[in-house]
C-alpha cells in the first residue's frame, strides 16, 4: 500500500490516455467484476467490467500482456485502465464514451488531477450501474 504522498507523486506523473504495457494478474469473476493489471507501478491497475466485452470468455486471461491506457485515477490509490486493444473492449465502446464520458477525447494527454474523495458508491466516473447489452 502506498502512502498519500506516494500516491500524489505517482498520480502527478499520469496523463489520461497514457499507455502502459501491462500483465493481467487476476480475473476474479469473468463477466462480473473486472480485471487487475500490473503496469509496473507501485499501485495496481484495474479495468472495470463496463469497459470489457460483455462475454467473460472474451476478456484477456491471467498472464495476458497487452497495452492499457489510463482511464481514471482518484483517491482509491488504484489506476483505472482501459484496454488499448479493441478485442478487449466492449463492442459499443465509441457509443459508450459518447453517452457516459463525452469529454474523453479532450481529456487524452491531460494530467490526472485529484478529483477529491472517491464517490460514496466506490465507483469512478463511468461506473454508474447500467445495462451491459450493446447500445442500439
């Protein structure tokens, strides 16, 4: 576990869309939670279920090495990632971004700032409960 000061330092070096080569280290419940990724920093990376394909068998397996982009980071001391490889993204990712994070294209390259405390539900900016089916 990193200290507040270490987390502030790590986060200050991060940019939205920054790409890291990472290794999937844990897939606790395929299709249900998300995946944990080691990107070589002192804090863990996590890809939320909402960014992954709807079928768990299409998720990257433990041991998979792939590129991941910084999607979000808040006070939870965990870096939220999105897969760079479209095989590991939800099939309607472009529509998802338009609906739930329309500022994403403009955020790419910007520093990851401290948005304050994590939301009370423990969810990030695009983790609102929603239907996992592809958008019409």
